[in-house]
């Protein structure tokens, strides 16, 4: 969350690197936050990123 607040957005791969986890786990967590309304998913394909609502 702090990274998104500071930088404005985050990708799944960057989230995985920051959390030292797999891309699948990072995607799962980002999806949960998106479904909860905390962040929003933007872009298409390989250009998908997540930002605060």
C-alpha cells in the first residue's frame, strides 16, 4: 500500500518482487484488494497495473 501511495501505481511483477513472493501470490493479493475497493485495476494485457481508487 505504501508503495502505491508513493508511486501512484504498481504492477503484479513489481509487487511480487517487493513482497518476495511469486507472481501468482502477488496477483491474488492485488485482486483481493481490487475486489474490496481499495485499489483499481487499469490497463490491458501486459500493461495492467493497480492504483488507488
